[in-house]
């Protein structure tokens, strides 16, 4: 606690010294009569950014949207036709979605959104 008090007192002392120096400098400037307003810089032009394109839908997005549309469930063959994805890709995506809890197996080879 004493150390904190000592630090605060030294900071106050330093601030007083800085204030005195600033006042002296202001007086010198007023006495010389050369007080000039700071020069203004022209404003930077505003950049207009182009609209960012949406990234193409991922395989996971495609499969999940297709499964969500089918209330009664959908099999892998139908998924393959509707998404134009490889069978292995579809299986990997379904595994990932099941792991995330977004899809459940209704029957063998038939998947339904949760």
C-alpha cells in the first residue's frame, strides 16, 4: 500500500512538472507572436469496396439442405442424384452430420434431419 502511495505521489509530481513546462512553452510562443494554426491535410478518399461474393456451397451444406427438404428421410442414391456428389463424399458428409447431431439414421441407408 505504501509503495502504491509513493508511486502516485511521484506521478503527481511529474505531471506538475510537465504542466509547468507546457505553460512556459505557451508563454514563449505568445511572446514571439508566431502562433500558427496547424495545417490541415486533405481528407483521404473513401474506398468503395466491391460486394464480396458468397463462397460456393460446401458439400456438407448441399447434402444437409437436401436431407432437410425430405421430411420422411432420403437414401444415399437419391442424395447422389440430387447433389451430383460422389458416393464416398456423401458418406463422409453424412458421417460428419451424424457426429454433429444434425442427421439421424431412420433405417439402413435412409437419413433424416433432426
